[in-house]
């Protein structure tokens, strides 16, 4: 596909369960971002991968959140022991260049609901 | 102080008017600035971006940078009801940080 692909599109989970969200960026894009958007709010930066560099994890809200990017391509965001406040849309985006020099292309997001 | 700030609005303008959206940023070293539009329930889509070397015009949209005052503006001329959306500003601080967004309402 030509765009950023995220799966699942919707996820409902019980409080305390672990979830994994997947992002498949545009081929050739070196940078990959995860953002979180709560209802009616802006985009909250979570984590940023650039090539083979160590990721910028400065936005992760707690140690329950982690992410990896394998082979410089697909990324997985994992939330352990989910809480109700984790309910949000999780957006993945990729860009051709890193360090904010080129525009981001967004996926359709994963809507996470923690019950 | 937040890294990127926007007035949440809503900003209401009549159809055909000019809508002016502003975004302030704290990092003086920022070199690139992006404007995204987000319709309710959808992902953000890029409108335009500028670098620190100048303003840009694209159709009805103009992005302007004031480096001294550290703000970037988006002007929408001849506003249409279909322009009603939330407008997000993103600033390069070594990574892209977004503002909270401004909701624009264009009334017919």
C-alpha cells in the first residue's frame, strides 16, 4: 500500500490487559512517530524513531508504555496493564527525512477503549 | 510554557472571509513549520509547510513566519464551509511537536 497502515483500527480491552498496536510506515521513510490523541485534544507526542538511532522516548507517559521498530520498518506500541486513562486514538506517522525536516504522513489510527 | 501553543477557539468566520490562525513556539532554533487540517474522526492531513527562510502561498492558503516573535500563521482566503475543521500547527524541535489545534467554523 502507498500509505501508513495501522492495525487494529479499533481495540476494546479490559483494564489490566496488555495491548499491542502495529504500524507499517511508507516504504523508504526513515522516521516514524507515535502520537496519542484523546477526545477533543491535540496530538500528544509519545515516541520517535529515526533510522538506526536510539529512539526518543521522552513522551512516553509511564513505564507501561514501550515501542520498538524492527528492521527500520514496522513498529509496535505496547501498553501493559492498561488503564482507563489510556483510552484514546493512537496515531502513527512516518516521514521521508528525520528530525522534523519533512512532513508527516499519518495512518488512520487505532482507537483504544479500555473498559 | 508549552513548546507549541494554539488558541483552541472556536474561531468563527463568515463564508468568503479571511480566517487567520496563529501558533506560537518556544524553541528559537526551530527551522520547519507545518500546518495540518483534521476533520472530526479523521487523521490529520498536511495543508502546507514552510522553512525558516520564507513564507509560502498555495492557492487560498498562506503560511507566514515571524521568527522574531516566534509565531507562525495560516491565512485562509475566501473561507468555505468545507474549511471547517481543526487546524494543527507542528514545529520542528528535533522532532515534530504539535499544538492543541484551533477549531475553525465557517458559517454559510
